[in-house]
C-alpha cells in the first residue's frame, strides 16, 4: 500500500485513481498524520501531492522531517516536490509560472519511457531553484530546469509537473514505475464494479425509501440505476423542470424511467421559482448556491409526501467534490450545486454511490448495468444548466438567446460528426459586448463563446481542434439567427488553468 499525503491539489485524488488503474492500493492522509500512518500501516512508499499553497507562506501545510528518515521511497509532485526541496535544504522561489501543457526533455531515462521528449501538464507559480544535496535534475522544460529530479541514494523523486493528469504523456508509466519497481508493489486489480456499489447501497438503505434527484445526465442516471437494482420499489426519482436545461430534457428523462430504469418518476415544474430566485443575481457562486438550495427545498417538499423517505440520492462524482473543496487543504474553485450548494437545513441523509468515481468509471458502471450507449456516452450538462453559461443576470431574454446559440452548436457538431468526438460542447453568453455591422447599421451587442474540449475524467482537458469550416458554420448561424449577438469567439484554453464551464 502507498500513502498519498493530501496537500489539497485539485488533482490529488487522481493520483489514487491512477494507482487504482495500476492495481495498487493506497490511502489518503493529512500532512500531520504521516508518521502515525507509517508506523501503523507499514506502507511501501509515499507520494506527496500538489497543493495551492506556497511553501514559504504562513501556515503552509508541511510534514515532519522524520518522514525523510523512514527509508521509504518518496515521490513529491508539484507542491510536494517543492516542500521536499525546502525541507531538505533546497530553495523555492516564485520565478516562473506555467499553466497547461509544456514539453519536457529527460536527460536520463530513469522511468524507461519510449521517448526523451513528451508533453506534461504544469500548474504552478513556484519553482525549485536550488536542489538539496544528493538530488540531480533528470528533466527540464524550456522555463524550468528542475522539472524532474531524483535522489537515487534515498529513492526520492521530485516532479514539477503532474504525472497523474490524463493529458501528461507517459504519466501512468511514471507512476507505474514508482509503484511497481521502486516501491515493489504487486499489481492486483481493485473492485469498482456495479455489484459492489449495489451491495453498499442495499446495506446502507435497508427497508427505507430514497428520493433520487435525476436530470437525464449520465451521472444521475447511473446512480439511479445502481439504487434501483439495490432497493427496487423503495426508490422514487424526482426530475425538477427548472427551465435551465437543454430543450427536450424532460421528455428524455421520462423515457429513461419508463423504458430503461425501473423506478417511479415524479416531475416538478418549477421554472417560475427558479427564474424568480435568480432575478438580479450576477455572482456565479450565488447562482450555484441559490440553485442548489432550491433543488433541495423541492426534494424535501416532495419527501414530506411519503412516510418513510430517509435519503436524498444524487449523482455526485469525485470531480464535483474536489472542485467544491473536498479536502482540507484544497482551494475551492466553485460550488457544485450538489456539493457546495447544499443548505445546512438538509434533513435527509445524502446517498451518493458514485462519489469516489470519475466520469469514465461512471460510464463503465453504467455499461455493466446494461444501460444503452446513448445514455452512457451522452455529454454532461452541469446541474445549474444554462444559469452558469450566462455571464451576469439570468433573464428570460438571455436564457432564450443562449438556448438558441447552444442548439446551433449541437446541431452543427452532430451534422459534422464531431459531437461524439468531444467530451462536451456548448455556447456561453459572455457578458462582453462588441460592435458589429448588420444591414449597414452599427450594432453594439453581446459576444457568444463556443467551448468544445476533449477529456476523460474532467480533471484535465484539451480544447478540440475543430475544422475551420465547422467553426464558420456555427459562427455564421449564431450571429444571423440569435437576436442581439455581435460576434462569436472560440475558447482554446486548456484545463488547467481554465475550468470546463465559464462560471
């Protein structure tokens, strides 16, 4: 078993996920618990995760120096490497920021990689400028000399980039080498099967009833399918028509729970309540929290109609949790409506069978349950829907604009066969205005942004290289068919540094 010290990186739990892929067990520990866990659990190695702090900042998380005397292999990633360097006598400075893909060149092939050069994912503001004793640099980028280092004597490794990120080439190979060769672990596949999830739900729920929030998306549908298999008629699914989702969502949900997942479905029309609650609200965090509270209020109102509803089930997955500050040292990126938007007044017990899984793992669970491919592979839509794709206030007019623009994006992507090739594609009302000329007249109107990207687990992404003709078709239709739009721009920002949604 390998222990992962959690310093709060948005990618920390991806390290565990990669070890799970390799077939190596791991446990997450807080920095102050490391010595205790070493003594009690006898791990084969230690990974120090990244994190949002600077090692020289007040109250920055740290570990006991005795960790480095444990004779265990230690792998420091990003902040973890900087902390290692700082504690062992090196120097860390705010000298060179890197966010997104960079090319690394390895000077020595310690990890037996197929190429000396590869693309890695960076997300840092600090850099190790002086190595501790016995460390040598084995890899560098254009800006960072000590991007990969090793202390062969003590089996210490440091990397400024994130090998756990899906878009780091050979990242899995690096972690595999550390786990199997350096730590001496033996790969044994771990169980993330639907059978295990069904068993856990059955044990937790017992004879009580569950209200499950469903949206037609893959996460909530798979969660409902797991729960339905576990408790059958004790499950009551609730779809709230907020008016903020893509057109046709209600009809799709009704079809799923009539023909695919055997469960009772309640539909609540709450479009007026959502629009009233969002009036004059422009702050993204406020939007998310208002929407989250209203959803829960509606679910709890529905639960009161039944005598024995004890649980509120959701399709929460791990990327929702970590972006909503799911660990002690993490930085909150945004409140997901089903995590950071939940009110303290919640009286039902949360049931989240997919909480520790990533999107591709959720899809695997869905397939093992026999869900159709069109459900399992559909593009995700955020719970707050168009409310977080409208920068600024959500008004009826702006909601109609973004729906029209988004439908055009989806139609053109489907027509060109690109829709199934990207993880997600959508339109955003940016809140920015620019000048246009329409019919020889000056128009000062809003700018629409298109976002389309490729990802596997939502924690990292690359923007999709869409053909120019496709971009032209979408842009032309949007400025001609959607009222009060001046121009269209295409978002080519990776994650990191950008998030998937604009809000």
